[in-house]
């Protein structure tokens, strides 16, 4: 997903935009660019391949005082990674520049049409079509507002566009299916636009979430610096507004070397605050609202780590309530013409609430009259706004591309949902029982985190092997999958998650003395899991066991054994074992020297198919 920031107001606009882009670099970063109106009223464009630091050094020593500016960090979808394909795309001589997030699905058709009208494309991107469409309409004599509207009407696919126009010193923004947020600071008379409210934290004091096809207009010359219009030109009320109370601490990493490590260590506190939110705070009502939805059976749909959290939630709901839960990978579900009925519940799990495949799956369920519930981190996200009910996971901003605290909070929010269904509500007795359990979990995770050096030592012993299996049975199988994903994502090493009982049906052929098997072992199916470990050991596999503490049998058969106190938390023990996986992957990646917070090829939120 690309990052977009726009600003206009009295302070130097380029500084504001660059600061916003830095905050969004975690979302997509193979090039970055900025355009602004210079003090001698020229439209300037600077854009560079690579991280934002390259753009900043490009701007060094240049006159960048500006009252309006737009910027972009790119995660390439169409066209290679180079300066030319970076955004903004602009016609400086016409005073027009734009940035884009999403995919223009009819780009080829538009490119042919515009080329036939004499337009010369300078990049390989789909995004440049929108710039040339606007120029085409300006040449027809339309004003900039109508040129934007008419161009937008020709675009197919999910996109958000932000446009800077020198002639009238204004910014327009509009979206369909991609994230877009506006903001104002009415004290400093500033207006902002971005793809992520986090970019505006500490700058805007009020934020607005426009709906699809609402034209946002930022202009210093209007009475209101920010206005919203329908495509027919009339004023629009299709937006929600809220005070922006998201603090942004530039030293957000604190003493941690990486955001990912900070977010791993935040988990105990977040579990405690989740308990407060749902048992004593505004979350109570949303749990009861979720309870009111039909649930003859449940379709759980998500992607990546959120999908693995969904596997854990399926286990919680089925074990406690005997309600059939069907797990769906969003990118598959949306195209297989699923059988749906309106007495079912569609549960969507997402950290960002902007994952294109998950959003499309949610829209499909809505079209079938199925009630939709989200377990989501980002309030105000598209998923949050489109679902019939939402359960917030209260994980705070997750900067590390590899999801850690969001997984834990997603799984626990699903656990609370399973308990509310089981007890058909939340009596004081149930509330006390659950808050006791979650505070014990938080305490156990604190204890695990205090043993980081032990995990670091295991990482140091195994980081140079050339292949990893993560195996588990039952509720530990999703933890095996999630553990393998973490290692792949941040260490770039080949790792596979497998049901422990499945290895002997083929994959065990890969086992030799250069392969590591990280065995997730719980009290459930303990003996079966141990026999699977024996099968791997018999073929010289290196065994790392993460399982119940002080277990002699595990200690004897493992090359490395990390015992976890699971007493009294059996049903939540997968959450504990997963914390060990998070730290193990982190330290292996650190030893391999990869970019842990911004792994290659990845983006924090995948808003394209
Ligand atoms: C997790 O570490 C990955 N970054 C990725 O799998 C992510 O979980 C997936 O893209 C879903 O994102 P979402 O939770 O924002 O929908």
C-alpha cells in the first residue's frame, strides 16, 4: 500500500508532508516524492527511488518554502522501481501534479485513448493515466474541479487520488475503495489529507473520513479551508468527523532498536487495557451488539497473520459453543461464489481494515444479505465503516510490517466473543473470571519477555541453518503457521508451518541435519506431538521444542527446549507460545541483518489485489 500526504497552510508545507511521509514509510517504500508551489510560484517536483532519506537529501539546499504540497511513498504495482515511476506524476508547465494509491484497472484502455489524443506518457505506471485525463479535460475547457470529477468517473478499480493545482493554489482528493482521510487544524488554519490518520497525528486536531466518490477540497481562499462535494458538484455530507486524539511521539521506538520489538513488549499492557475496554469501558456495548447478530454458523475471513488469528478464534468459538466456523482465505473466498445464507455470520479479521481482498469479501457477504462483524484495529477504516458491527482490538498503531501485537489482540478479542456467546452475555461473575484469566495471561507474557536472553541464545544456535519447519497440533497448528510466516517475513529464510501429524505424509523427506523443526507443544495431544518430534529426530532434524515447563521428556528429545508455564491457561496457551515465536524470529532476523521493521517486498497494508 502506498502512503499519501497533502497539506496547505501557513507553515512550510514541504516539511509537514515529509514528516507525514516518514510516518507512513512502513506502509510502502520503494520510492518517495513531493511536489509543491515554490515561493516564485513554480510547481516543483522532486522524487527519488529508495527510501525517504534519498528524497530528503535531494531537497537539501533547495528553496522549499511552500504553502501547499503533496507527497507519496510508493509500493510498486505497475512499473518498475525507479525515479520516473515514482509519484507525484506532474505537468509542471500546467501547474498540475497528483499522487495515487490503488490500481487503475482500465489503465491500458485509457493509455491508448490518451495517446491517440497526443499525450506522451513519461512513466510505465497506471497512475499517470489520471494526470493525463485531467489535462485532457482541462484542454477541453473544464475548470480543475470538473476536470478532476470527469477524470475520476472514467477510472475503474480501487483508488485514492490527491491533486495539487498551482493556478488556484488548492488541493483536491477523492477515493473509491482505497483509504483516504482529511484533517484540519483550525488554530493554525491548516488542512491535511492522507491515506492514514497516523500521518496527521499531532498535526490535525480534527479528522474526517470521506465516503467513496466524495470530492474533498482543500483551499485557503474558501471560508472553510476544507469542503466536501458530490460528483454533481453539490455540497456533500457523506463523511464522518472525529477529534484527532492520536498522539504521535517521534521517538516512538523509545529504547527499542526496532518498532517490532517495542510492539512485542507492549503486549502485556495491551491485554490489560483490552480487558478494561471490554469489561469496564465502551467496548461492553460492542460485545453485546455482536451477540445480537445471527450465527447459525460463522464464516471467518482474513489474510496472512489475521487469517491465522482466525484459525485460533475458530477453535475458541467451536470448542465453547459448538457453532460451525468456516475459515476462508479472503483472496480465495471472494472468487469462489460461496454458498451463503442470511442466518449466518461473516466475521472479518484485519489490523488495517484496508486489506483489499478482505474488503471485497466483506462486500460480497453484504450483497448476499449476510450480517458482517469485524475484529479490527483501525477505527474509521473502510472495514470498520462497512461492517454491521465491530470489535476493536485496541492494539494501537502497529508500525512493524510483521504483525505481532495485533495477532495477540485479534485472538483475544475473538476469545471474548466466544465467551460472550457461551454465556449469552457478560454477568459480573463471568467478567471477573475472564478478567482474572487475561491478567494472568498478561503476567505470564511479562515473565516470558523477561526470558528474552534465553530465546536469543536459541536463535544464535540455529540462525545459520537453511530451512525451518514449525509444527503443532490442534490449536497449536495456527501458531506453527504464524511462527513460520514471521520468520519468512523478517528473516527472508524458508520456513513452513505444518500440522505435526502431516509431516510424515511427504514433507519429512526434506528433513536432514540442516533443517530445524520448531515444535509447538501444548498439554493437548502432548504424546502425539512428541512422537512426531521423534520422527524428525530420527532423521537428524534439529529440534527446538516450545512447550510445558519442566518437562523431562521434552528436555531429553530436544536440542533446544524452552519451557513455558501453561498451568491454568491451557486454552490461552497458544498465545503464550506465539510470543516465543515472535522473539525467536526477531533475533534470527537480527543476526541475519535484515530490515526488520520494513522487510523487502512487503507493505503494512495490502490495499491492492
Ligand atoms: C503479517 O505479519 C503480515 N504483515 C500480513 O500477513 C498481514 O497480516 C495481512 O496482510 C493482513 O493485513 P490486515 O490484518 O491489515 O488485514
